[in-house]
C-alpha cells in the first residue's frame, strides 16, 4: 500500500520563505495575547499555594462586591461531574481538593487587570492541609500519601503505593538467557528531573459567549479543534456552538495540546455576558501548565566481546503529576527501539504526585528512556573497549528487524544516519583537555490522524489552501510547496491559511510530528482533486475522452490527435471559464492519515567540563536525522536544532525544584534556566532521506525525534570527559562536582 | 487466520499467550472479535489501542486490510507532542 | 492608582498618553497604545521578548515604567521597517529562516539592531553574548546567529 513514488521535484526541497514571515519580523503577527474584543474584561486566576489541601470553603462575596468585578467563578460553576473530561476540568479548576501548588481554585473577570488582581485578594479560601508528595521515589513507596484513591489500573504489580496507576511491559526473547551469553553486564539506576516545554508565549485567550449559548474563542494552541472539543464537553455545549480560532502560536512543543485556562475564560464570559481575556503569567505557566515527567529508571544490559547486545532490560518509573499519566508506554516502547535485539524486556510505570498534570513534550516519554538505555550501551561498549558508534551500527535495527516494542520495521534511515555519523568530520575531530565526546541514537513513532484540507482555484488562477493545524515552524510554507509541486505551478501562486473550527472538519492538533506528513498528504490529494476536476471539465469542453486531457507543468493539454484543441490551458485560463463549465473549482481531502513512518536520529556531542566548578559547556554538536523527504530543508534543520537544544537544556540545567513544603521554588525564567545563545555552539545538521512509503513524497515527521538523543549524547560526552558515569539529569554543576569529588 | 502479537503486560488478558490467532480481514473485525474471543480485554480495547499492521501503526482506520500472512501487533495507543 | 500624563516619541512620532504610575512601559505599549509587536514572555526581565530601545539604550519594556518615557525616544519593532522596506536584519532573518514560532523575533531584532549600532563587525561570540538575554525556545539560536552575522556583513557593505 505504498503511497510513495520516486520523482523529480521542482518546488519541494527549495529554501522558500514562509507566508507569515513578514508579519512575524515586523510585529504585525497576532499571537494569543495580541487580540482585544469590544467591551472586553480581564480575568485572573486564584491558585492554591498548597501542594495538597482539602478546600473546606471558598467565600467569593467580597470579591464579587468590588466595583468593576463582573464575574467570579469556582468549580461550582461547572456542572460536569464525571466522564472522560473530568480530569481535564479538575486540572483547570480544583474540586474539593487542591492537588498541587498552583492549582486553580477560583477566577475573576473585571474591567481591568488591576481590579481583577485586587479581587483575587478578597477571595477567602479555607484550606485543610493534607500530606503531600512530589518526589517520585517517595510517591511509589508503600504508605505514601495517595493522590487519587481507587484509580490503580489492572495489572499493576504489587508492592507499590496506589500512586502507581499504570503498568506496561514489552519485549521478546529470554533476557536471563541473554545475560548468560554476555561478556559484560552493566546495571545502573538513572534519574531525570521534570522540565517544562518552555514556550516563550504564555497561554492566552479571548472568549465570548452569547446569550444564545454560542461562543467564540481566540486562543494560542497547537490544536484549536481539540480545544473546541474539550471546552464544549466541559461546558456542556455542542461543538458547532463554539467557534475556535487559532492565533499565531508562540511555541508549544506538546504543552499547548490541551486546555488550562480556556474553559475558565468561557465560563467567565458566560457569567458576565462580556468578552473575557485571560493571559497567564510566566509563574502560572510554570506552576500550572505543561511540565514533563520526572523519572526513576533501572537498566541492565548485556553485551558480548563482539559488541552484540545479548539482553536489555529497563524498568522505568514516570512521575506525571496529579492525574493519570500516559508517558510510561512511550518510554517503555522506544527505550531500545533503535536496536535489533533477541532478548529485550522493558517495563513502564506511571506515578502520580502532587505536581501539575504533565503534558506532552516532544516525543513524550522517550528522551529519559533513551538516556538510560543509551548510557548503558555506552558503558558496556566502554568496558569492552569497543567503539560506541560501531557497536550501535552492529546492533542497529534495519528494514525487516523486529522492533523492541513488537512490530517489524518498514524502510527507515537509522543505518544511514549512523553511517553519516561515522563519516562526519565531527566524529574524528581531536578533543582538547577536559573534553569528551558522546553519541546516542533516538527514535520516535510519529503520528498521522484526522486531517482536512480544502484547496480552491480563485478566479484569477491563484490557489488558496485552507487547513486546520496551527503553524508553529513554517508548515504553511511546506504545505503551499507541496500543492505547488503537485500542480506544477510556482510557490508564489499558492497561499495556505489556517482556518477556524467553523470552516473545516475535525483535525488532530499539531503534534506527533504529523503536520508536514498528514496535512501535506491531504494537501497533495486536494491538489489532485482540483486537477481531476479540471481534466473532467476540459474533456467535456474539448469533446474528448478524459484520458486525452493531461495535466503537465501547470497546464492542461489535449493529446487526442483528432482534436483541434492544441493550445494548453493554464490555471488562469481554466479559472476564467469556471463559471461556464460548472462553477467554482475546488478540491478537498479528508482522511485519517495512518502510515506515518518512524523516525530515527543520531546525535554527537562534545562537552568540556570545568574540573573546578563542574560547569559543562557544549563545544560542538551534530544532529543527523532521517526526514524521509525534506520539503523545506531550513525548517527541517530548524526542528533538528531546536529539539537538540531543548534536549541539551534537559541534560544540563532545566529542572523543577520543589521544596519540602511541596511548592515549586523556581517558577521563573531566571531560576528555571533554559539554554541561552551564549551557552551554545552552532548546531550542525545532516538530513538523511530514506523515503517513508506512507507519503506520496516520502515525508516523515521530524519534529519530535530531535529531543530524544541529546540527554544521552551529552551525558555520554560528560562521562567520557570525567570518567564518572552521569546517572542524574540535569548535570548541574553541583551534581557534576559531587561526582568528581567522589571519584 | 491472522496471528496477532500481544505486548507483554497485556498477555495476562489473553491466557498468557504471546500470540493469538483470529480470523479477521481488517482492523474493524479485529477490534470486534478481540473482545468476543477474549472478554477480559474488552476494557483495554474500549480505552483505545493502536495496532501495527505489517509495521504500520494504525489507530482507528477500520477498513485497513489485514492479510492472512500480515504481521499484527497490538500496542498501547500512540499519539505525540 | 494615580495617572500621569506623558509626552514621548515612539518610532519618531509624537505620542501622548496618560498611564497609571505603576504601569510598565510594556503594558502601555501593548494594552493602551495597541502596539502589540513588543511581546511579553515573563514580565520580569528574564526573556527579552519585550526588548525596545529607550534613547538608544536597549531595555526590557517590562522593567521600565510608562511614566519614564516622558520626553524620551522609544523605538519598537513597529518602527524597524521603513514603510515597505524591511530593515536588513529583518530581510536576513527571513532569508536564514531565523524564526520558527516568531514570538521571540521582535525582541531579538530590536536587540540585534542595538548590537550592530555599537559593534558593526561582531564576532559570533559577541553576538551570542549580546543576545544571551533574549530567549528563543524554538531555534537553538543557530540560524538567528547566522542571520545577525549576515546582516552585519550586508550593512557594512552597503550602509543603510
Ligand atoms: S517580558 Fe520583559 S523580559 Fe520577558
Ligand atoms: S522562534 Fe519561537 S521562541 Fe524563538
């Protein structure tokens, strides 16, 4: 069922500029907080200062009485009591318990931000403090304070607290037999701390609700259709009654795939009868949205003299906040995915704590698992005196290999990536004093999902494309390019717009590395539908068989030797007679785009460690990844570079730090430190292209895989530089120094 | 008959088999017949699973064909960030 | 809260406003004057998204009070292009794909312009340290640094 056909490209592969570029360099582009509505109120949210507390009562009367305050809401304003969306609602607004520091307990809409803030101070919440737990190890121990009783899933092994809600395991072969065959067996415990997606734009929205129960929402999100569905379900509306428009989005990385303030803004709009704007502060973003998981991981790996991995075992605990998490699957499946192993077994556990509900972050779950697995491979290779890259190549999964999580791989580019690494000058470059080099491979599944695209031939012959996925990194350009390629016309003749939820069918959010793959696929098919319609009409006009009307290089021509219609017609000419031949011409495609090809990447990192301070600097970094086909190489490189640097931040500085009191201690960009320009070298990229059989042009998603290998690549480099195996991320200077001193 | 691989932690719902055989020709038939043949797994199937058919991960597309010699692997539901 | 009447110059044009004495210049620009090109990422001086220039000094608009603009010259992203002619930095950012989501872009452009005014021939390291106060989460900075270096070279070759 291959969709892919090899071809020569004219537009695809060029470094063309995006349609939203000028707006974004001039400040004209409108992001979430850049919208105003007539008569708009400003909302603020009151948040729990406690990690875990029963809410005995909330007295909002004084706040409501403050002149200028138009609405105050609490959980009592949301009738939803159970079902699929109850966790989401509870995360947006606490019920009878506040479950983490920063959990919303009430919200106010007033005529100014200042008044809204003032009103928050007048709300009296009576809390009864409950025992809390934020640390993963403490949370899994029997006797730990339990966040939610009665939600332990079936099949979870005994011996843990009820915070361990989910268990998944994968693998094949006999690991005990495999360890017997090994010449060296390495075994260690690894830890990673929680990070935040760290998008620079805080969540923001503007909500209106009419007296007729119909609403409009302007919001920065990765998926306005998902936001619509969630908000409609939480507020008990029909989806058709809520139109959601996606603003330009200032970064998401998985963190903007869900609701956090939107249902509150809508409820305030409903209660006040006015438009309501709600913009989060950075402190709120860090305390109450996003973060990713923290982990506790045990890995055991056996290798023989030849470098063959004889057995691999990983036990992975994922702390995912105060609600049921889903990261364990996505850690346990990809941990050893780059390798063809005879004996492999991985186990994932989801663990609840008094922390905000974790959200997806680029390949959710995979980076920590890959860090532990790739560290173990590195250590075994080192003990056997083997080249770590050669070992990876020897064990690499190929087309036809059975993956560690089950299925047999179709064509993919891991071996090509490893070979590219071997040939890259970086791999052979000399290292200075206190420097070390690390390498790691990484994997992500990629995703397709529900997708709609409509393309229209305008009266002047230009093409408008509507799609339903917010554009975070240039996807409108890539989609226009694919349509231009398919139609054989210049890129400039096509313009792609992200339509609102009232204008398109359901679309999965911009996640799972799906947009260039899935929306691209639907766009190509929409273009084909336009061509088919044009051929059909011209066959009628020229009185020939449809097979005699061919579409080439942007023109229809007649190949019937008996026809006198010899002059080809271009889009402008076709558009000019559209009304005469049946009416406006358009093509659309709606599909559940299954068949996203997996994506592998290989990273090489050089680090220098200051033996006095434990400070680590990245001296050189190379990302090699299979993109299937890079539609716009600049944007592919951008994904590889950006993902790598987020991974570097995870490896080196980013960390949620909780106090004994269960409060987040670093809820600002000063103390939650993401990489800055002076921390980094240039990030070299190599794009490998092994076509994905599931896409007409061979595209694979590229957005997520780049964050998978860096944790391991950097840790392996630091280990090489220091001789101390790095088992706890981030490798902050005190942690590294302590390791050096213990040596 | 297609042979269907079950990931480790789900095998207890399938009498501890790593692989089962079912007579199915597409994903919809698989999703219908799995809980009929193994009622214990009904809850998991209802909660959502992914199925890899010949190496391609399929979440929902019911009419995806399953050939008699297809490789079918049950997986937890795949999404992304 | 008391308000003060302010007369200032923004992007070369005279502007008058009355603002609350505790309002930041960022709030005034965005909420009162509708100049939303300057972004807010943190409100605490840590992200640089709100970078503007005040009497030719690069500052975070979130750390300046609206009242401090009295009698001074404010330059924002909205004043960077000359009508329909992009500034070389803007052109180079587009050519080098130096933006993904673009939320950091106005602040980085304003900061980079201040850099090039002071150091027309910066080294890569200089650019990196100058921009260290401007967070970008999407790009890993690589293409941003390249765009700034390319703009510097182009500006040296044909001064605007
Ligand atoms: S908003 Fe001013 S520095 Fe972040
Ligand atoms: S481009 Fe998104 S933060 Fe810089």
